[in-house]
């Protein structure tokens, strides 16, 4: 099935999706900072972690419910469902519970 939006509309919608400074990421950063833990944000490390602690050799990735198959919040896409199921199963075997 083709997209119901024009290329221009789809481009606008996708441009609104943030990959940095999301609400969960900001909340985590604030809590860590208030706890006295100091971290770095910019990194060329593999996987581009959201936070890293160079002295401890520790990285943190802040991913949303969709990518982990959270049973409470994750909604599998209706369109192209087979593609997303395959993609998510490769990265998160626990997602089988939602499929």
C-alpha cells in the first residue's frame, strides 16, 4: 500500500521525530546529574550511546517502548507489519510476546 501522505508531508512528519533530548532522556540525565554522577553526551563510540561515563567505561542507551516491545506501551505498526516484526525480532527476541 502506498503512503497516504505526499512526499513533502511525510518529510515534514519525519523531521519532527527527535533522536536526541527526548523527555525520557532528559529525565534520566537530570536524575543522574542530581545524584552527582557526571557523564558525557557526545561520543563516536559504536552505536552512538546517549550517555557515557568515560572513567567507568560505561555507556547508556535510552530507547523507547517500541524498540523493546513494552507490553504496556508498544503498538505494532499496522502498515508493513511483517517488516517491523522481523526487524524487531532481530534486535529484541523478547518482542515475540507482542506478535
